[in-house]
C-alpha cells in the first residue's frame, strides 16, 4: 500500500481533531470552565506570535483573573492575577506539578531529558533530587565567593568597555555557571566558544517554547508528517553532543588524576551510579543547569541596568543607602546584604516590572481544580502568566510605576515577607537555582550601583518593551552610559582585589 500523502494526513488530522473536540467538549459541558476568548473551532483564538503574554493580559482584563480557551485538542488556562496564582499554582501545586505533553521542545529538541519539561513522576523526582543536592540554600551559600569575584570582574569590564554592557552581563552569568557546573576558571570571556554554543542552544529552546511556535503540540499527528520535526531533531543531536563533550572532559580529567575543582559535573561523574543516571541524562542535567542559569541571570542583570537608567530616583535611593552602609573605602559584599534592603527591593522590582519568564511555562492539571466557582479540569494546560500576575492592580497599585519601596516594610528596615515574586515559577516546579540566581542579582546590583551612576543615552532612547520573542526573554540591545561614582584608579584597585 502506498504511504499517505501530506494532504491526506492533514485531512485525517482535521477530522480526528474535530471528533475529539466534540467528544471532549461534550464530556466537559457540565463543568463551568473559566471564561475566555473564542476563535476558530480548530485553531482557537488568534494568539500573536510576538510577545503573546501581552495579549493574555488583554484577555485577563476583559474576562477575569483566570481564563480558558481551546486550541486543537488542548484546553489552555491562563492564570493572570496574584491571588489566583497563590490559590491555583501554589496551594494546588500537587495537582499541577505535571507538564503537558511537549512534542516539539520537550520530546524532540530535548530528547525527553530536560528537567524543565519532564512530566511529573519518578524520573523527575530523581533528577530534581540531584539538582537540589547542589543548589539548596545551605550549599548555594558556598558559591558566594565565586559570585563576588566574577561580579568584580564584571565591574572592571564595564569600567573599561561600557558600550558592551550586555555582553559583559552574559560573560558574568556564564562564568559563574561554568565554574559551578564544570569547575571552569573564575573569569571566562563571553566570546568563548562554549558560551556562544550554549547561548545558541538556549535561544533555540526559548523559541520552541513560545505558545503556538509548533502546532504539533496541539495536533500530535503532525509529528508523522515527513520532515516536519527534522530541524528540531538535528538541533537535539547538536545539543546532546555539546553537553556530552563537556561532561566527558571532566570525566577524563578525573580518570587522569588531574585536579578538578568541586563542581556539579564532578559530583555527577562520581555519583552517577548512585543516582542511577544514564550518560545522556547526566550530560543533559549538567548542560541544562548551565544553559538555564547563564541565560536567565544575564537577562535579569540587563533588565536591572535598563531600570536604573530609566528610573534615576529609584537608582539614587539605592546609592544613598550604599554610601551609608558600605561607605567609600571598600566594596559591597554579601555580608552587608541584610542592611542593604534598597538593593534587594530594587532587583525584586525589576523582576516584577519586566519578568524574564514573562509568559511562564505550562503546567498540567492532574485532577479537577475548583477556583472561584469555575473548574479547571484534569488534563488542562495551565500557565501562570508572570506579566499579568505582576500587574495585579490590587496587589501592586499603579502597576506600571517602577517602585522598589513596595517590597519594603513600613519601618523601612526589612523586605516584606507577605509579598512574593513568582519569577522562578510555582509550587513543585519552582526553579531549583533560584537561590543562586537571587544572590547574583544582589551582588551585581550592589556593586554596579556603588561603582557607577547609570544614565540614559540621550541619542538612543531605551525602548523598555523591546525584548526577544522567546520563553525566557532578553532585552534587545540598548545603550546607556556608566559614569563612575569613585576615582577611577581607586575603583580599579578595589575591584582588582580578588
């Protein structure tokens, strides 16, 4: 029998999907789903390919804090307000710790091995256990010397070459994660091939995760269309080869009794049998940790720079406290963190103002979840839309105003414990690297605003809405001026003391 041709496959796909939708909608007809936009019976409402979380916020404002819509066979729910996120994404965390089937980014591009996208179950628990062993707070505190040294290198790079500030942010983030993951030297140039390769892999992942990027996730039969996923398969082989080569390099150095600094890859090699990891799982675990940590931290630092240049009064408040607490003759360190609440409040507000993961990542309900009289049925994909949650006007009055003081207690002495930023995800799928990432933002914000006054470039106004169209967003290139707040020679001397 001759194989079915693509037009025939597409026709069968449409018929099968229509039958499935009619069956499922009939089955759910007795449940009051959250309201939401309607659209084409097959493809659902039109979701922009560029920055879709902005359209989700429009729908949240129109329909309410939780909305739903159909796309193919998949019911999608968007959670867009703070209290709803607490009730659904946090308190019901056990019921939505799963991930929806992700054929494009998860199964094909990642080979089913990327922790971010693995469904809930024994394999996920195994991999997260390994990550937590190296990233929990008590262990993460041991990385602060590495972060301090690399942050000082970062400031020196800014002092000598301020025009390329975004490249230097990438260099800082990659150097820290390279040290933690593979035991690399303290300061790795942002132009190093490994950094460029991993950044490229992260960019491809981010593009594949944008809602609607690949229709195969709504219409699984498309995976059988010849050639449809061939490019993603090719990218997976490139990525797997990269990750395996980095882990194998550490393994060979250990076999040769060469000195290998304590790092995640060394621990994996030494305890691979104990954790029951295949070679590919171990390689992906280390590689994914490096890729995710480097990309998100670099983006968050650049957003902090953007905010400082855009909101000079908020920047000045931080600098006033730095001058009082730290003074002029020494650098800020982690020791002053409890007293530098303005530094912490500033970077927390950048998380809210321009969240790196603006649209969030999909969770999957494993049982019916009831919220405010509506039912989120088992099997629904649930997104916590960070952009919308961070603009809840009840929790964050005047949400478009950049106001770090909203994170500080009334007495001005502490960070509020009753207010949470969801930058790192929700419930049982929260990013295990959040403690390391937060410390990177603290020390870079403290050192940068102690060392420099960050000013806008009058000739090149900043577009604060110009970001990459990826799941974890990055600011598009923008120009600012770094004006040293200290004598340049003294600043170089202090920063050079490693």
